[in-house]
């Protein structure tokens, strides 16, 4: 026997089970301790390890694969080996291709929270039980339900893209839980708080005053105001135009200026070019992150406060907490109070109060659905007091009309010559009713 024949004999597989042609087979593969199986689907041959040395178990696994092929639930070995990090890589690539504004947020959620738990797992191994364990772990870390929902939504998006891929990378999408969100904000600015907040913004600078007034009036988002340029503002037509692609939902928007906004934007635009930003700091740099300024403004207007993150008490002047006796750095302290996004809720409520139609209010704030719009149109305690006042007023007016009606009835009853009759007379009695009215004691003859 020559060398070629010896090599061919060395690589030859040894069949274990003899089955009908087209039904697959179980065989021994040189160099492997496990039995292997071979089967066909759509003209393509698949070979994979059975992970067992028991012939009966290997044959049962082969029969299971054939049943999956017949029932159209077969998953290729490559698909079964796909890991979650591969799916997420495709998802983030889709975010980059479509230039989604939430790309940075999605990358941070995957890197910091999802990846340590799911990255090394196969996509086919993700079950509802495993997702429940992840939710339980995140909640034990003190994370709110809304944050967990956003993380699971990103993972679900990765599975949806994988299922639509050609060929599909997953056959089954697990059920992703949706937790009840109880941390929905309800803050807004009352009319009596507006003056204090506007005065504090004036002291912070013209740019802060303009941002506050636009947010309070139109309910626009921070990014929409920060990216506003002079070419989008027409003082002659008194209009502000947001271009398509600069808003959250990528749709254009146009509004008319109020007198207050017209005066503020006129000062902010003085001496600038059409491509410049409307809101800039005194050094002519565009406004980007103004959370520190907003915190200072709200604390000055008694609409917010700085507290210790451990116990929630306000620290002293030397940044030492009176309850836990810990001295913290200023950057480690926590702000509690009004946030800029609360102005969006305030603007929507004020527009509805002013009698502006809901369709126009949604066009101004650019809410697409009524469900989300109604979440922002929150009823405040003042609205409830106004409703109670109107109910009291209606009850008093009803009581007044009843008293007047009773007084009129008493006057008629005092007339001895008036015949009482019912307004609702039956047809049978109507034909016998007298056609003339008379007073008792004044009949002739």
C-alpha cells in the first residue's frame, strides 16, 4: 500500500448506523472522542458533533434534527453558535448607518450594563428566566424600572435585526418583560414661580434667560434649543423654524414668536452671522452643557436644592452633612428639584389652559401620539382647586334658581282665584277640559 492510500484510509469515516438514503447518518470522526452526525436540508449537508459517545443518544439527536427540518424549526449549527455580542455589534452598526441620535447612549448601555451579563452567552440560550434574573440583578443595584426597560429594549432591537437578517441569525425571539414605570416626573412651573425663576435666569445671563423663556413657552427640548442658529430665526416674520433632522423625530417645525421671546432673541442675535448659534455664552462659545447653571438658578429661586447622596439632607457651608457627618466633594452632591425638561410639561399645560386646540399644541411641542401628549398634560393641584371652585359656583347657582322657583310657586299659590292645572294633561281628559278660563265668583248668570 502506497503512502496516498494509507492517508486516505486514515481520514476515512467509520459509519455507525446504516439508515435509508437521505435520512442522515451517525459516524466516528478521526481525532474526535464524540460521535458525529450528518444530515441534509435544502440540498446542503450539515455535520456536527453529538457531544456523546452513546450510539443510542446520538441516533436520537439525529432524529430530533430531522424532525426539526420537517417542522421548519431547524436552526443551523452556525446560528446556534451565534453569541449575543455578535447580535449587538450588528445592532450598533445599524445605529451608525442610520445616524441615530441615541448611538452614544446605546453604546454606553451595552458596554456598562448589558455586556457583562450577556456578551459571552449564545443568543439561543437567552430565555425569559435569564432575562428575569437580569432584571432582578439590576433592581438590586437600585436601578429604576425605566432604566431597565431602555436596556431591554436595546437588546430586543438586536434580536429583531438578527431575525430579519439573511440568513436569520436567530429563529426565536424571547419574550422581553416590560416593567411598570413609577418614576415618571410630574414637575412643572406654577405662575407664581415663573417670576422668581425668570429673575434668577436674568442674573445668570441673557443666554440663560432666552433658553428658559423658549422652553417655558414652546416646550422644546434642550438639544433643539442648543442647536438653534440665526438663519432659522426671522425677526421680520417673527417666526422660528426648526429644520428637518435637527429635532428628535426628524420632522420640521415652525412657530410664531411671542413679544417676550421676540425681545430676548433680538438681543441674543445682535452682532452675529447667519450661521452662528443663537444662544452663546459671553465668550461667544455655543451653549452645550448648562446643568450647573440651571442648578444654581433653581436653587436661587427655591425650586431645587443640593443634598447629600447618602441621607438626603442638605450639607452645611463646608459641604459636611449634619446627619451622616461626611464631608463630600461638590461634584459628589446630588441635585433634587426642577429640571429643564419640566418646562416642556409646563408649556403643554399652559397651552391647554389658554384654550389652544390640542392639535395646535401637539404641533408646537411636536408630540406624535396622544398617549405621550397626555402624559405631559398633567393636572396640577391648582387645576383641581379650580375645578372644585367651579363645582361650588354651579351648586350655588342651582340653589339660587331653585329658591327663585319656589318663591314664584308660593306667589301663585297665594292667588285664591287661580285654578291649578298640570302642564301634562292626558289626551282623554283634554277633550273634556273647558276651553275658557274664568275666576270663581265672577261668573255671570
